[in-house]
């Protein structure tokens, strides 16, 4: 069992995040030999409470990890999974990288922007339709390659995959999310909501650990390995030593 510091939280610590979050923060910190190594899951933890990394969240992490606010901000603004504006109940990420874009990802993104926009103005990147955190609210973003090119065009909802999409299937999916439904992802864990997933990314599963054990490999992804296995093909053995060519001389 993870152990952690059991001193009562200070008023400043609990002001925004509450004793539960302070306890979870200490449990995260206890996983690492050096407290600063806990920063990434700590940022997911603050997102699980507020739906984004607020200034209070930055100050909370800095205080817990003995870092400066600037050090925490530098990390929070580097990674795209940390959001600086409050997210909706669901985060919809549409892959618009080269392969998905060519297969229809750009059309999907344009269709969802138009549907989720208001007053004739399409929704922008990382903007939210509805009130952030409220049921049916959706934050839309375009994403770089989501590592499922063989199943493109793909999108993710709260980082769960919906493969082989079209503009109309993506629109149906988003309409279902807006009306409170949670259509099953193509593979992986059942759909929950953005804040719950952030808590899981911080390492807390609230008795739902089996949720993340859903089958994640698609038939397309493992087809090559299956054929090679059936035919007895193997990769050439790695040589014991390799002689690298000399580097050109610097001028
Ligand atoms: S380009 Fe879309 S998943 Fe790779």
C-alpha cells in the first residue's frame, strides 16, 4: 500500500482542492524518490478537479513539490495534454496529421467545428461548446498523429479511440455525447468523462481498475505480425557488433 505524509493539510492547500486532493497529491509524491518527479501526474490530478490547470493548480503543484510557479508553468505549457482553459465534460481530439487529414480528418474537424460553433462562427481549437464541466459540454481540438494511422481517420474522446471515422459518423458521435450518451469506443476502455480520465492518468481508479484493461489492439494493427507468424518469417538477427561509418570531418 502506498504511504504518504499524514500531516493535516494547510488552509492554503485545501482552499481550492480540498483534503481528498491533498491526500492524493501526497500519495503520488510517495511513489517517487524525488518529489519533483511527481509533477506530471500531479498536473493530471489538478485537471481532475478543475478540468484544466489553473493558476491555483500551478501554485498547488509548486507548493506540494517544492518547485517555483515558473518551473511548474514551464511544464504545464509544454505538453498539450495540460489544458489552460476549463474543458467540457468530454474532450474530442480529431487527428489532422498528414495521413488522417488526407483520408478525411480535415473534413471531420471542419464538420465538428461548424456543428459545435455558435452564431455562424465555427468553434476554435481547444474551445468549448456549452458550459465547461456541465453535462453535454464538448471541448474540441485538432491533434497531431494519434498513433493509429492504420485506422485513420481517427478521433479520440477523452483519449479513447473511435477508428475509421467519417464526417457523418463523427457528427453522430458528438451529437450522442451532447445528449448524454456514451457510445462505446472502437477499442480500449469504456467511455467516461474528461475529469475521471484525468484522475486515472494521475493513477487513481476508484475501484474501476479493470476499465482500463479493454482490448486495445486492432486486427489491422497486428495483421502483419500474424501473417509473419503463420509463414514463419522473422526479422534478421541483430549482429553482435556493428561498425559505423566514420563521421565526416567538421570544417
Ligand atoms: S496520422 Fe492520424 S493517427 Fe497517425
